[in-house]
C-alpha cells in the first residue's frame, strides 16, 4: 500500500496531507507509535510513524534536524501527527523539515483514536499479506499435486507457464538445457540491469532487466534470478512482461517454482553422481582389475556399453606428483569427445579414458591430440598425456600398463608432453618393472656430474652424439668454430676419462647422455 492509497481509505479522507505530492508513491508496510528520539532503534524502512509530538517539545533545532535525517536514512514512509487538547496547531518547523527531507506529513484530528488509525492501516496490509500467503499456498498445492509426475524440467516449466501466464525461460548450462515458454524475446537486448527489492515472503535475489527490441523498437521488462546448483555453474530463470513492475502474487509463484527447480537440480546432481560412481567403478574393473575370465569381462563391457567393436585404445593424463589443475576437467572433456564409444575413470593421481574402436584406422595418434590440447599449457603445468597402442579384447589389461609406463618415464626423462608407449623404445621394459631408478643407474657418475656442473660441455657432447659423432656437424649445429668443438671434446675426454674414438666404450655414455638430456633439471 502506498501513501496515496492510504489517503483514499475512509478514515483518512478526513485527515490532511500537508506536504502536497511529496512521497505519494512511498510504500507502507507497517506502522508504529513513536514518542522517543532514538528512532534508529525502533523504526525500519517503509514504516509509517505516528506521534503526538510530545517528545519534540522544546528540542534544539539541531536535534530536530538530526531526527528527520535519521527518518530519511531509514526510509520511513511518512509521519502522522495526531492532534490533541495540548497540540492544536502544528508548528512551522515541522512542516518545513518534512518538505526539506521529502517526508509526507499527515495531520489527524483529535477525535480519531490511535486504535482506529492502526486498524485502518493494518487491515489492507494484513489482507494483502493474507492474499500473498494464500497464493503461495495454492501454488504450492498445485505443484505438490503434480510433483509426482514432474519427471523433467520441461514439465516443471509448462506448469509454471500455466500458472503465471507470462513468457519464461529456464537455462541450465551444466545439463545443456534451454527451455522457453510463450512468445519469444530473442530479438530483445538488455539495456540496463538493477536489483529489485522484494517483500518479506521472498528469499531469492532478483534483477530487473530493461529490454529493447531492435526489430520493433518496443520496450519490455524481465525479472531474472539465478538458482544455485551443485554442478559448478548456476541456472537462470527469466520471466518476461511488458509492464515495469511485477505483481506480488506472481512473485509467490516464482518463489515456488524456484523451490521445485532447486529440488529437481539436487535430484539430477545425485543421479549424475551415482551414475558417475557406477561408471567409474566399471571402468576401474575393466582396466585396472581386468577379469581373467572372458565371460566376466564381456559382462562388464556389456554393462558399460563398451562391447560394440573389436578394438580398444587408452589415453591417460596425469599432472606432476598427481596434483590437480583447473585445466584437468577441460582436458578430460576434449579427450573424451575424440571418439563416440568411451568410458573413463579417475584415479587419485591420473585419469584414464578407454575407447572402443570399430576399425584399426580409428586409432588416435599424437597429431590428433595436439590439435585439441594446448601443448604450452601441458608444459607449464607439467601434465603428461600418454596413449597406448590399439589392442583387442584379450589384451585390455595391457592398455593401462602401457599408458602408465609412458607417464612414469616422461616424469623422469621428459620426452614430450604427449607421449606414446612407442616413444620409449627399449626403455619401456625398465618402466614395466617400475625400475626407473635402475634405469638412472645406467648413467655413469662422471657423466652425471658433467650434466650437473658443466652444462655447456654436456650440450656439446649430446650434440656430438646426435650428429653421428661428426666434429664438423657438431660445430655447425652449435654455431661454433671446429677448433672450439675439439677443445671442448678433449676436455670432456679428460673429465670422463674415456676415449671418444672407441665405439664400444661410448655405448653406455651415449645412452646415458640421451637419458640425462630428457631428465628434468628440477628433479
């Protein structure tokens, strides 16, 4: 109820509004008799203050001004002064301060009691609140009756549209849902957004959107609210209308549907979590605890819908020391989409994806992965993506072993952020027995010292081996004079106590040089 609506009530028709058009649209939600100056302790926004001015008698001007400033800051709806035998004329300062602070001033005659004033104010307020509560109850009952049959968000929105009779949209990005009911507002653009105040019966936050159509030059208004979800991103409910304000009864309908949507979102999350756990366990049983019985393996593959084709391939990715990075979910999403028949499971320090391939030609190769995954991101976060060779059903157990072998090798001796088991060559047999430490023991101690203390000399030796032990090509590759190369290699011979012309003696040093070249220096 507004001040203007209040003044139209029968009792207030005999009262006088002394401040003209000031504050006629002020909302009145409650009323209180106040005969004290500490208004900040008793009053609140949209409240009508009733007083007989006894507390203001002989007050200094500064105190009066301070009181009115407090009323304005609180958002008081207006001031009602009841005349009596001691106050027959309103003081000029009262009218002046009401004008200055834009507070409506209503004069009530002596014969009208406080009781009648309060009853007159509260009767329409209580009727309005009763109407809102009945609306909320009726809408809740409507949803309760059909809730058993609300198996989808589509049905929820259809019921909501029937109740509110306004165009509405529900967007749930996490579930890839975008449902619209009623005339479309797609051609409208948002010109302005602002939060709106709600009543005591609402618990959600709302934004008012001012919309404009570029096609028809027509304006519209939308009410938008976000509904929190456990999926990581909120869903959005929008109700469209041509009017600037939305009815309080409509707010009750919206509050109800938000509750229903939230409940359904909770159910969807639990179902998705349950399905994820079930599929994760299935993938774990297939890849990590592969049954020896073919019948049992077929049963697991059938349940996972992964027994359609002859061939299988795996891709695994893992960050350094099993750490988790924001890009992990994005990597999983992109790799998962490489083929249609897919299942995955997440271990505490790696994620593995299994693909069921119809033909050998569908094999996933390094070039394909590099097109969809940024290698720079992998390098910066020390993430390794490894992939197995294509296997048949009887070799399923080998898939995870090959992927993990490649990851372990890459974490010790970095080849590339994306590696295949084939990239390991003969070293894969050391990884199969989890003997990365034994592999490092192949490196002679003097060579390891050269790698640690003389990086320039080590690079010269590595390049020398890489170009087939050719002095001239080593100089050209490093952009150095051949004499410099010979000087460095002579120094290396002395430090390592080896003969660079003896091929048998150099085999171990050459292998060790390649291993150290790929080894991360921060280890």
